[in-house]
């Protein structure tokens, strides 16, 4: 009997002429849990979207149960027994838990939706994971963790032959991770193939039978998990070997910043969400990088400092003066700016001009109740457009018509216009092309040279190493390790993000 549940052969997929997948070939067997690992941008999520039918491949073949499938679509994928848990949740917020679970196949009675049967079956499925979630509750009222659990139950409800999982544990606490692993083992015992994408190496080593490693759109290594150590996995993912490390340090050391010894920001006793007793200092002219896997707490730290977390506790000093920040207005009044990962949702006003986005008077007390001086704003915006090299025909052009990189420059300009002395940058290069990333990061380094302090986080370790003067690694809500620039080492930073310190030869289990 053919043991292959799913096989992809020589899959190629490009976006705007750039190949995300470069002839990828993989086989996923029945009754097996496969760990699919790789750095950000390696092609993992693209691959899952090709298998699911959301992306049409440029070329290549896909086989289910040994039979070639032509032109797969999400509907066809479901019919063939493929289910998927996306990295970003796709639930309907204004529908109930039960409706979301059965949204693709609601039970009918005499042509009408059988809500009684749907609720009953939803309760049974929730009980599989021992979840105390009301199936009649609207999804919008659930916590992020509960929403992720509903996604998992939804995928399981389809009795999949192949279950694709893209970072399913990011929002889960340990107890719920264990429930998920029990479910994965149940599917495995039933002969299903489970494809598990995770940056958490401990989870990959615990639950998977086999490991496949993707780098730059190709499969570079695969085999039984017993043949791998965390060190080997990271080395295969990055393509950086131990012999490369000294050269890597030479390169990074050549661009040391001119950070002052003067402390601009000191933070102590910061506790928010799962983060406990976070302490660090930021110097004038310094770019302090933060690294952590999804759910580590980095985003919580940034949002707490900016006053976006209601129940955060923190002792904070700016220029050696204690401050209390309970809201973004407080943060702005104390000289803090915030560049969000989702600039379109939280950073910019798409229907306003470049000038209006740069010169929004929010937070400037002297202008809150004054008539806006249009001439002053025009001159100011033109100055920032020239200084930051924002490519636009005019300051009056709608910001939504600019490229992603130029939109991001305009957002940064807003905080410079507000004379922010500390800017928190959460994934500032997300969603922009390679050339624009370089421009934005050069701009950030220039801002630091002017004496401002930058808190910077990126999911790309190489980017953090290039931009930051020090890197603070957060693991399970605590500072696990701090790397100075002379200690930078891509693989060791990634291992630290997984709670593994080579020097100690052990993993932090706290």
C-alpha cells in the first residue's frame, strides 16, 4: 500500500518575479507528524498556501494518496481531506463558536440550518480538548488563546487526512499546547498526516516524527528527528556554520554605533501578560533590539511602555525622572513614539495626505485647541520629505498611494515632527521590499546618531544584528540573555529565543 498521504514535486512559486519556492519536493506519510522548520521568509507559509490551493504554483505537481491533483483550490482541498490552521486566525468575529466551527458545512434539516444539531456537535468537539468554551458565544468576545483553540477544533472537525498547521501554538499556554499534542497524536493514530510548522524547537523535537528543513525556498535537509539536535536544525535553517561565526562577528563589529553612556530610559519591574520583572536601560543614541518567538512577550513589553496595556505594572524613568504612562497620550507627552507592525491599522490615515500624516497635531498640547497653520505644516512636511527621501510627487498626495517603504518613512517622520526622543519600533520593515527595508533601517540608524533612543524588534535575526547595538532575547516572558554587538551570532541568538544557551549547555524550563 502506498504510505504517502501527500507529495509535492518540484513546486515553484514566484511573487513579482521573486521565487519564494524554488523547485521544492517533499513527501508527507500517513500516520506521521512532520516538523516543517525554517527561518522567516524561507517559504513555509507559501508552501502551505500552495497545498491548500490559496496560491496557484507556477509549476510542479501535487499528489494526494498517490493520485495527481490538477488545479487545487481551497474547496477542492477540503473535499480531498486537507484541513489547515493558518498562522493568522480567520474566524468570523460576529458569528458564534459553533457557527465558526461548521461554517463550511453547517448541518441542515429540511433545507434549513439545524442549530440544535450544530450546537450539540460543537460541544462534543470542544469536549475532545476538554475546553470550557461556550459554543453560543460570539468569537469576538473570546481571548486570543480561545480563538486559536476554536481554529484547532474547526480543523479537527473535518476529520482530515492531512492537517496543515502554521504556528498553531503561538497564542497557547503550556496546558493547551499539551492538549493540542494529544489531538495531533490522535490524528496520527488514525492514519492522518500532520504537518507542523513551528519556530519552537522544543515542540518540534517533542511531537514530530520527522523533520524537514526549508531554506530560501528549497528543502535542504530532512530525516528522523532522532538524527537532529537543536544546534543542527538551526545551522541547517540559517546556512551558517560554526566556521562562519568569527567572520560574522568581524562584519558586525565594523559598524559600531556612537551610543552615549548617558541613560535615556530605564525600565524595571515591568510585568504585563506573561512577562515578569523585565529590566533594561536604553542609552542616548542607542538602538536596543528585542528578539523573541511569537508569544514570548516582546510585543507586550512594547505596548506596555506605550500605555496600550491597561494592567501593566512598570517603574520607568526618562532622563532619570520617574514617569507614569497609562495611555498613548501620556507616552507622547513624555516624548515616546510608536511605530506599529500594522501601519495601516495603527499607524497611518490612508485617506489623508502625506502632509497630514506627518503633521497630525495629536499629542501636541500647544496645538490641540489652536487653528492649524497650513503654511507651517506644508513647510514642515516638505522638510521631512526631503530629509527622509520620501518619494512622492507632492506632500498633498494621499499616503495610501505611496509604496510601503515610503509610507513607513512618513510614519517615522510624524514622530520626528513631534520631537519624540524615544521611538518604539515594532517590526518597522514588515511588508516592504528589500530595497525599502535598507532605506528604512539606514534612516533608523541616522535617527539614533542624532541622540534619540530606539527600541527595535524584528522577527528577522539578521536585521536585528545589522541595526541594533545590543539585543535582548525574551523567552517565556523573561529576559533570557543579552547579546552585545561583539557577541552577535545568528545561531546562538535563535537558540536563545528557544531558551537554549550553548554556554550553559541547558535549556531554561522556567
